[in-house]
C-alpha cells in the first residue's frame, strides 16, 4: 500500500500565495489522510483524501477539533 505524502502545496484561496499543508496524525487506518497548514496571511488551509464521508466531515469541521473514529 502506498503511503500518503507528508506535505502537499496549494494556492491560498485568500491571497493566492502557495501554502504547504502537513499530514496530520490519525489512526492507522486508510479511511482518511487529513492535512492542515496555515498560509503566511493567516488563512487556515485544510485538505483530505480518503473515504468521501470522512473527508467531508473533516472539511466541514469549522474549529479543527475533528477526530477520526470507527
């Protein structure tokens, strides 16, 4: 099984500069690989790959207190 990359780079939606997001710690399952980073302008960027409902739940959690459970 391929490992998820530890970092990804995106364009900030607020200032259009590049922002690097880092793989967050999760359980040892492959359902979701959540990423988070903060642009130099202060905008939080979150991204995830994996199971559709888990990804949607992560991206919709406004305060970042999301955690993955089975």
